[in-house]
């Protein structure tokens, strides 16, 4: 407030604007002071707002601050003035109370001392209670924790027990529960961590152990495959035998066809008791599951499946089985020597595939059908190659037959397990040809033995029983023989033996055709073809060799002709025999005929030819005994001894031909023809041999006395020819065999050279069969003989007087003969 002139001058009232500014300043500074008075707020920002404001803000702030302080001082002073009396009164009261407080403090201290002394025992008891309570709590906690850990420990103990008892699949399940359920509950404990770390190692250990068990299993089945295969093949064989027995009983009837064994005896029909025995035997056969423990495979498969490594296990198993398959398919070098070698080989292969089939059906995906088929196709190719090779070494038909039976059982067994075996039956057809070859070799020895032991004489039959015994073995019927006994059958003992052995061969060939699943027509064709081979190759070869043997004489050859004739007649009975076995009519379109007729005809022709050869050889033997004295002056007046012996031999020989079969017109004409041919051949050969004796180049000279002696021998030959040693010759047909020799000797005996030279070349010539070359050669020898005889008698001068004309004649004849010979040479 200002005064002016002693008067009080009032300031102008503030304007509204000034009021507003003042209120804003008051408000702003109030906020600032509030912030400053608050000890929780930072002062930096507040102070910065004071100094960063308008000019002279600091001064105004200080002024406002001083005013604020003054206000607070006034408020404090007012408050102190208001409370001062009360404070003085309180101090006075407090001084009065201090004495009582000190007294009370003494009492409290004494009370506390006495209380402390009295609570020492309580304190001790309390501490004991606290300790007990702490122990109880710890025990409860421990029990609780142990209750959580015990299942883990129990499961782990169970795991160890399962591992010890090799229950690996259950152990893996326990591990899975430990990992997923039990260990997470108490995973904070160290032992659980150790367990968790140990479980992977245990899994690896289980994998190794299970793989080791699998390897032991693979090794075991490799060693025991033959037993598994033996059991499977035995079961298949019993099943097949049982079915075939039932089928035979069902089809048995008055016209049922017998089945024959190798020795020709028929099989006996099986009765009901036999069938029951078969059923019992079949039930006793062990299966693969009985012989092999497959649990290692199942266990290992489950383990690897749980461990997520199934593919590794499958690949390993298949790889090992392929290796084992190759080992199984490798045969022993001596397998072909015995049937046991083949049986072991087949047993191992069957055992291998029976195990694989069981694995295929007992597991899911460990092996697949494609895998087993691949193994089988590989094995089948190897088996066929092995059998083809080793069977080629077999030369025993019994062994080949047993091999065939083994192959059939082998094929039936594997076919029962679903494996295709058609190629094995195709192989059997190859082995069948080999079997027939071995049979042919065996029967070749049988035939040779029969021929060697035969006496080549008619079979003597003393009684009707002996006759029936013979005809039961060979189809021979003769009404005349059946009437009176004793008799002699025309054939020798080898004929019924050969016939029986041919039937035995048919039986043996039939044995191979059994169980080949072929029709009766095919079996009939097989039997006929194999029988044809036996007749046309084996028996024919044996007969040809027999005929060519040096010790077989003319009598034996004649008997061989008789034998082959009867065997030829028996061929139709062999046809009927095969028809009865196969029930295939011989009138069927594709039925093969037996070639026995041609076989025995060829053998008979060979025997006839050998007869002619043997006769000629015998004649040559007699001719070699001839001992002519070519320089004799005169003949002995009788034929030579060797020639008479030869003629007697020929007479007795041709009498043998009367035993040749002649029970019908064909055989009669055949026997007469053989005898006539043999006789004509013998006479021609004798004539040729005598002529060759005269024409021998080593014979240089012949006397007329020797010519006369030779003429006597030829006369005996002509007499033999004219005596009809074999009936059936017309006129002097047989004598014509000596016509060349007769005309030559007549020419020299008569010395009719003029006629010979004059009529030479004329059809009516008396000496038409005399060859100029032959006449010239003999004439020169006679001429030299005449000269030599004259020298020895020392009458050369007389020869010169008496025979000068004859010498000139001989010289003239020689010239003319040479002229004829030269003319013939030029003409030819």
C-alpha cells in the first residue's frame, strides 16, 4: 500500500488477466514444492523445470521458496506452542514413574531369572520334542520318497531278473515302462539318472544277445535241416502211401490191375488193419515245430521291432539264409555212390524250405512269398543241375530207381508246401531215359549170362508137371507133346529164361513210371518203347555177339535159329502182357508196336549166315588136311581120306537141320530153305577150294597120276551131291556146284583140246565152264610134271621119240590158249 500526499492511495485492483497469471504461478510453484517435499521423487527433473523456465524464474522461485519456508515456520511455531504444556506435563509424569519402573525392572529381572531356571528342563524337553518332530517329518518324507522310488527299483530289479532269465522281449517292455512312467516321477535322484543312462546300454546288450541267439539258431537249423527234411518227407511218403492204398481198395475188383514189383511179384492188397497202422505211423511223425525251437527267431524279431530296427534284422536274416541255401545245395562229391547220399541231400533241402515256410506263416514280413519263391527258383535250378550231373554217374538201375522215388517224394513234399515242382517231373523224364539205359546194360549182362549157361539142346520134359512148369514161364503149346511123356521141347533152356527176363524188364521199367502222374496211354507208350529198345538193341546185340563167338558150333547155331523162332512167336504174348498192365488197347491210334519180329528175324538170318560161314570154315579145315602127292605116277584107285572124312561130316551136319522147327508150312519151307542153302553153299565152297588148290601159285607141277587122284576125289563129291543130303533139290541142281571142276578135269583126262578149242564160246560147248586162263595154268603145271617125270625115269630119248608129237600139241594148245586169253583181254 502506498501513500500519496498524506493520503492513503490504494492500488488499482488487479485485472482478470493478472489474476489468472498469478493463479497459474501459484499452482505451478505449488506443484514444484510438493515434488521437492516428497522424498521419494527425484529432484533432477523438478529443478531442471525451475531453471529451464522463463527468465527470472529462479528469482521468483527463491522468493516463493522463502515465502513457503516462512509459512512452514509459522505453522511449526503454532504447533509447538499448542503442545508445549502437554509435553511438560508428560515429562513430569515420566520422572515420577521412573522409580516405579526401576522397581518393576528388578522384579521382572528376578522373575525372568526364576523363570529361566524353571524352564531349562522344559526347554530341553521341547528341544527333544522338536528333534523328534523333525525326525518324524524326515521319516515321513523319506517314506514318501521311498514309496515313489520303490516301484522304480522294483521295475529295475524285474528288468535284471528278466535279463538273467533271457526274457528279452519282456525286459524291453519293462525298460519302456521305466523310461516313460517310473523314472520321470523320481528323475531328480542320482540313481535314477544312472538307471536312465544305463538303459540304452542294456538295449544294445539285448540286441547283441538276441543276435547271438539268432546266429546259434541259424547254425542249429543248418545242422538239423536233414532231420526236419527227413520228418517232412516221411510224413509226405506216408500220406501218399495211405492215399494210394485207399485208392487201391476203393478201385479193387475182379478186373483190377495188379501193380508189380521189380522181381515180378504182385503187391498184396492192404486190409483195414494195415490202413490203421499207416494212420498211427502218420500220427507219430514229428513236425518241424517238434524238432526246431523257433523262439530265438520270434524273440529276435520282436526285439528288433520294438527297437525300431526291424529292417536291419530282416536283411540280416535273409542274407544269412541265402548263404545257407547255397551251402545246402552243394552236394558231396560221392553223393551218387549210394542212395543215402541223395537222401541226405534231399533231406537238407526239404528241411531248409520247411523252416522257411514255417517262418513265412508264423511271422509277418520276416520273409515274404516273393523271397521264398526267389530262393526256390535259385535252388531248383541248382538241384536240377546237380541231379543231372550226379545221376549220369549211376550205372545201377536199382540206385536210379531209388533216386527216382526220392525225387518223387521230394517233389510231393515241397509241392505240399506250395512250391512249384513241374521242372522236377520234367527232369524225371530225362532220368527215365538214363534208367532205361542202365536197365539195358543190366539186362545185357543177364542175357549174356543166360546164353553162356545154355547148353543149346532141346529141353527134356519127363512128366506133365515139368511140362506145365515150362509153359507157365513161356507160352508154348504143342498138342502132340502134351500127350505122351517123356518128350523134348524144341527150344533150349534159354528161351523161357529170356522170355521171363523180358517180362522182368517190363516190370522194372514200369516201376519208374509209377507216381509220375502220367496217363495209362503215356505209361503204355513208355513201356513199349523201352521194350523195343531191349529187343532191338540189347537182346539183338547179345544174339549177334553170341552168333559170332568162336565156340558156337553148327549145332548151337541151329538151336539158336530154333530159339529165335519161338521167341518171335512169343512177341504177341508180350504185347498182351503190356496191355494187361496198362489197360490200353493195342488197337489204340497211338499205340507203339513191338519190334521183336524184326529183331529175331535179323538174328535168325545172322545165325543162318554164320552157319554158312562155319561150314565153309570147317571145310577149309578139312582141305588143310589134304596131302596130295602131286608127282605121283599113278593114282591110289580110291578117294583121299581127308575128303571122305569131310563128306561124312557134311552128311551128319545136314542131318541136324531136320530138327529145325517145321510145325507149320512157313517154318517147314524156312527150315528146308536154310538146309538147302547151307548145302549148296558148302558144295560151292568145296568146289572152289579144290579148284584153288589146283591153281595154287606155289604148286609148280602136277603129274597126270595126281590129276587122276584128284578126279577120284571130285567123283566122291559128285556122288555126295547126287545122294540128296538135303531133300528138296530138283534134279542135279546140287551137282552143278562141281560143274566147273568136272569139265576142267574131263578136259585133261580125255585130253580133248581140239574139241575145247573148236567149240570155245559156243553155247553148246562140252567145256563151256572151263576158263582159258585156268586151263592154261593147269596145262603148264601138267607139262612141267611130265617133263620132270621123264627126267627122273631117265628115258628122255624115248620121250623125245614117243611124245614129240604130244609136246608139239601142248605147245600148240598153249599158244592157242594164250591167243584166246589175249583176245578176251582186248575184247574186255
